[in-house]
C-alpha cells in the first residue's frame, strides 16, 4: 500500500496522496496509526472521496473522519456532489489556495478547481471531475448522479487563465481523471461501450498536458496503480507527495 515512507520522527508537516476512497477510509485510518500522523499532516484524496455523496446527509461519516489525526484534502470526483452546491460549505484559505470547508468539520477540506496550492514550496494546480460511466445505471435506479460532475466551460476557462498567468509552468497537477493519451485502456470495463462515454474532459486535459511544463501529475478515477511518463495513477496505494 505504501511506498518508501519512513517512520516519522517529528518531521513537521507531511503531505501524502492516495486514490479514490468511495466512503471507505479503513486504509487511511490504518495509515494514520502506523505512521503516527497528526492534524498538521495532509492526506490528498484524488477524487471520489465519498464524503459528499448524500450532500448534507453525510454527517455521521464526517464526524468520524474529523476525529482522524490527519487533515483530508479532497479533489472533486464524479461520484459526489460539488461542495459549492451544498449550503453549509464556505470558502477558506489553505496552502495558498481557496478550499471549501464546513464549520463543523474544519479538517475535511475540498479543493476548488483551478486553484493552485503550495505544498512544501511546490505548486500544484487542481483539476477535478470526470464523466461517470455508470451514469445511466444510476439514473435508471434512482441513485444519485450529479449533472455538474465534469468541469464546466467556466471552470476550464479559469484553469487556462491561471496557467496562462504562470506561463504554463507549474510543478504538479492533482486531478481526478487523466489526459486522454494516458487512459489506462487495460482496465476498462468490458460491458461499457466506450463510444458512449463522454471523454470531453480527458480531451481537454490532453490539450492542457501538451502545453504545460510540469514535473508531476497525480490522478485517480480508474481504480488502478501505475506510472507512465510523469503521470501516476493511484488507487489503494498511499505515498508522500513528491
């Protein structure tokens, strides 16, 4: 599960990253116990945390997560409601960028797409969202599906403007899905007709990746773990942000 993480000896704030949790946080709880984390430490979840799937109805889960000895920093996925659509969330500052936070759960922070966050002197731009291949399955069964799961044209314009201001140079990217060229086709579900899948977000990220000068790109979404070029797919694995 973990790669090259040394046991801490009062090393100050540490920043870790992991893939989708979908409401299951046992591995993070175990990690916190093993590595003696504190609230100063940050665990980045690369989308589909599963904390806002029921909007304001996830309080029981949030209460448990608030007690963890770590701060959760969540990217927006495609199986959860956007925090800006939930009235209890307010904007706050975190590591140089804006985050959505509820007063009752100050250590559960949700990234704002297009914001740039500074972790240990390295700037990461956040680009959340993706298309749900189970969209019609969920709609047919009355299960929650959110029509703003993918970044809007307005959000895309914000991201491009932010990167333009930085001359298209940033240390890293934290996203939910990946640029189209890096899609892990080997893990595609065989029952899904890929011609029916909306890949406009991945196509847009392709253009971003082509133009961007960066060192690291982390993403989740595909429930796989692998590295290709500068991009790393994460799922159950946990590592230090590098």
